[in-house]
């Protein structure tokens, strides 16, 4: 689900309670550019540089999921 019309429909459904929604804005670099998984595949948003930055600055490693629907096993595309 990367086409604007699909995203708009999913957002409208979430806002009206027709589908569940979790608000998370961080997407992995591949998904940001529309290179999503064909089959839903759980994956995080952080790349190696994000993990390195977290370690270097004493922050916890980012372990959250990518915000793209292709990172959710229950993706209903």
C-alpha cells in the first residue's frame, strides 16, 4: 500500500474506526522511497547508521517497527 489513494483510504478507515491504527511516523529508508515488501514482512525502521548514532550518544537502540503497512503481518492490501 504505497499509492496515495490507498493510503488515503486506509487513513479514512482508521479515523472512522473501520480498521485499527497505530500512529508511528518512522519508516525505513526503503519504504520511504516506495520500495516495500511484496508480502508483509515485519521489519524495523532503523538502519545501521541509526543504531550507530544511538550507541554513540548513549541512547537505547531503536527497535520499533517500520511504520509502513508492509511491516505488519496483518496488512490488508
